[in-house]
C-alpha cells in the first residue's frame, strides 16, 4: 500500500491534475535558505488533502495563521515581509506534518533566464572561458547571496512545481562554479551595492528559441502549433510552450523583483517574428506572475561570425526595436565585447555590469548611474555627407579611433560602400564616402561580426543600426 501511495504522489506531482496529499507538500522553490522579496506581499503555497487544517507560524509575524485546505488540495497564504536582515523561520504543522523552513532571508529576488549565454557558468564551458570566473569562484562565499537553479526540462502541459532543480544554496565556491556567470556577477554586485540579501533563480536552457518559453495561450496566435514537429528526444526542448510549462509556470507564484534575460542567437533566422514574440513573452510572464509590470532587462546578442552566415544584425535590430514596445525594460548592448571565435563571449562580468546599470538606474533610483548608450535619433544630409544625431548622448560621443570604423553609406541606388566617420563637436557623427556623392542611408555594424568602436562617455556602446528599411 505504501508503494502505491508513493507512486500515486509521484504521478500527480508531474501533472496538472488536482493534488491530494495526506501530508503537507511544498513546491520545490519554497525551502530553507530561500530569499523572499523584502517588504512585499509574498505567497507561500502547497498541497494537502481537502479539509486538512494547517497552522503556519513565522518568526516575524506574531499571530499564528490557520487555514483549511480547499477542495482542490492547493492551499495558499499571503504574508507580508519586512526589511529585516535577520534570518527567519517558517513552521508549518498539520495532523500529519511538521515542517520547519530555516535560514530564510528577506532581500531582492531576480530571475535570470535565456539560453546558453545565460547558463554559461563561472567555470566556463569546455575550451570557452569566463573571464575572471576563477577569481569570482574563489571569493564567492557569501551568506547574503542565495542561488536556486532549475535544470533543463520541458513538458507538454504546465507543471505546478519544478521537477529538476538544484535547491536553494548559500553562495560558496562549491556551488557558484556551476552557476550562471551573468547571474552570479549580477547578484554579487547588486548585493554589495544595496547591502541587502539577493536571491537569484536561474532558469535557462542552451540552444533554445523563444517560442518554448511562452505559454500556449500567448504563443498560439503567432504559430500553428499543430504543424510543429512533436520531437520529444530533447525533453520537448523545441516544442512551443514546453519550456514555459516546466521551467517558468511552476515559479510564477513566487514573488520576484524582476527578470534579466539573455537569449536570441537561436532565433537569428526569424527577426521579424522575434520582434513580435519578445514583447509578447514579457507581457505573458507579467500576466502569469500578476505582480504588475516588473522590470525586464535583456541582453542584445553579441557580434559573431556565425558559421551558418545568418544575418544576425537583423535580430539585433529586432531586439533594439522591442525596447520601445516593452514597458519598464532596458537592453544591454554588447557590440564591443563579442567573440569572433565563439558564440559564447567570455566577458560575462561586463554583461552583468551593463544589466546592473539598468537595474540601479531604472529600478532602484540611482539616477546618477548611466545605463543607456547612445541610440540613433536622426540624420541630416549636407556637404555630400550624412550627419547623425543620437539620443542618450548627454555626455557626448566617444571613440578610441580617429576615424570611426564599421560605417557604410549608400545613395539612391541602395549600394553600400565602406565609409569614413568622424565625431563632430563630440556630439554628432559625420559619415561620408567619395564614391557616394549624394548619400541617403547609413549603416553601422551591419554584419554578423564587427567590433564596436562608438560609445558614450561612460563606455556604453552604440548598437548596430541602420537608417534605411530596405529589404
């Protein structure tokens, strides 16, 4: 009989059917060592048999909370956290359960998600280093940084709890070496600057398109799901909504501060669709979490040669355009720190810092921290040249080169020629070419691989861009 009960519990735990537990069962992410979003209303939830009387005591709330499990077996309570930095406890009791969660901290909770560049660990991949990763590992012991890692998994229907994961752990060399480098560098600096605990939840999967990260209801208007090949050899890795079902849906009741996202390389062959899907995914996730328009900061894919010769500049353009569509968002540009040799640039600390600048300025009110590099605004044709103006260039335009490289210019014939570019009055860029006497369009960094040479005064780079919309 006991074996039957164990099998039954296992089966219903990986489905979306009604849960019936004799004992209290908690989701994987609710556990000792977790970080709860500080000074917020947060949810604690779980499962038990219908009608089960449950008492909940916390170290920071005087009164005991008593609930009765509803008919569907899923119970939920709303708790108000504080600004305390002291370790907390939660005690849950029922007729058959006695659960104590310990060493809980109140702090800032961020999700880090995407594909392999987000998952790339501090120790790097084989033959692909993470610069400064070894030093970060050696110095990573920090009780105020907590890590939760969701392992790659997909499912045809939404799950209610994470099945494959690494439990909440205090940051230490033993567990940071395999954790997201971008996620760790981001959490480490955020914790140091804010002087509060930080919890970082890593849910990423290499080689994934954006389609599997979006719920079925949200992605269906853009795809004919019935025509998608039902290949389950990689845990539903390529099936629309499958990754959302297993790696996002189970944590949407967990209160967070925001999301950092690093993905796009696998969608580089469909930039127009991606420009629609990225804002839709953000809208979908915000709907699922139901805590308002939380911050969403993402990374523009870096330049790379790409062996398939795909025109990745169009995907970078799609990400740049999405910035205008997504409320409360920001984009970290990597035009200067790509890698010609690998799709996984080693400068993950710089990636994290640029995401951090966005977070500090836009989320935590550090308005003195520059977070956005110059973005093309307008142009003026005169003297056989094009003069370019930029938004977010309050401190000026800078290049380490006397003549800025990576510019092309075209006339009405739509044929682009390599161009010379000069910074004028530290604010404008003059672009010209002897072969084009009457230029009408200019492009910068408009190729798979280039090294960015145009920045603002704080060395935040300019994204690749074009002034035309020619096919």
